């Protein structure tokens, strides 16, 4: 995992510091960036048909967070304000996964976010259902996407990844053997005679 994290930092120039993006303005990779690559390395998760998609994040100075479309984020960066054609849907911050807009005519506001006053703006890269990077601009987001793609494609051939997979298989086999022995030990004193678990 540390090797993947080092590669991610080298390739993107961003540290893994953005897990708190829902509560404060941050820039960086989230732990999901490296976790998805790690899960790919070890065949833990199937990412077939997972796609990359981008969003704008707005942090109003009064608190909360707003998820909106990239085009609206660019409008805000240019000082053009919010797009009046987009309707606001409000959700409570509950610690659950965020809900993203369902169409280009919706933005999602969490907490006490309001469409007034000063705001901080950044862009978020998602991979399937995971938020993996927060960047200042779309160019930086594109770098993150390319780096994640390259790591996901290359990790299956890394010597470290292959060794990890082999170790995991050995541990799984050992774990199954231990469980079988524990079952025998548990049932052994339970019967005066013998059963199929007894030696």
C-alpha cells in the first residue's frame, strides 16, 4: 500500500490529504485513490465498467459544502456566479456517502451551505462510487485521472503486487486450515463417542 501511495504522490504531485473534503476546503488525493489501486493489485475488487467523472465542489464561508457540475464551478471561478437554471437540493451531513447531482439541472447542498457570500472552489475526481482526488483546476484533475489509470493498469504486473497476491493466497489457505482445526478442537470434547469431526 505504501509503494502505491508513493507512486501516486510522485505521479500527481499531491499528497493523500483530502479525506476531509466534506467538512473543509482541501486539495489532494483521498485514501480511496490508493485503496482502489491496492484492491486491484490483490484482486479484492472488480472494477469492470467503473468510469471516471468530475464535479465541482463549493465550500461557502458560512459552512457546509455544495456539489455541482464542472461548468458551474468554472462559472464561479470566473466570477459569473451560480447558474440560475440549476435547482438546489439540500441534504444533511450524516457521515454517509455523498449524493451527487442526478442531472445537469441540479446541485446538492450539504449542511448549512447557502448560495451567498464568499466561497472556495475546487474540482473532484470520482472513480465509480469513490471520490479519489480534489484539485484546484481541471488540468490538475486530468493529471490525477491519468496517474490513477496508469497505476490501475500497471499494478497487476508489479513484482510487489504479484508477491502480495501470492502471500494473500498462502494466508487464505493457512486461515482455512486453522479454522478446520479449530472446528475439530471445539467439537472433540462435546461428545462421549466420536463424530465426523473427531480425529
